[in-house]
C-alpha cells in the first residue's frame, strides 16, 4: 500500500463479522453489524507536544485492536475497504 497516515492516525482493516449465529442460522449481509475489531495496517509517526517533541505511537502494524462502533473514516484504497482513525479512538489491543 502506498499510503502512510499522518501524525497519530492509524489505518485499520476490519475483521469479518460472524456468518452464522450460535444456533447455526446464516446471517444475511443486510442484518450484520459492522465489527468493532480490526487489524492495524499502517501507523503515523505519532503526535507532537507543544514543544515539538514526538510522542511515539502505542500501537504497531499487525496488532489486532478493539475500537468504537462509530470510530474512524471509511476509505477505499487499492480496492480494499479500510478505516482511518486517531490512536485515541482505539480502546485496546487484543492479544
């Protein structure tokens, strides 16, 4: 990918939602909720303090994260649906 986010922003690829319920029923696309989990694809260099000092990012590419349901801006890069969000929108890292 030829895109690098600026400052404290990250590019996230959503994980796919569940295809079936626990009982085995197939969930149609129109009824699925967008998952609030994803994998970090790319990160910016970090935010800067008023003094100009760089605050490094707390996440890195390849980590799986949990984020808010309405977080980020949806974009399409190289035919792939991705999200761009600020690091502060990330709730936690899934290990």
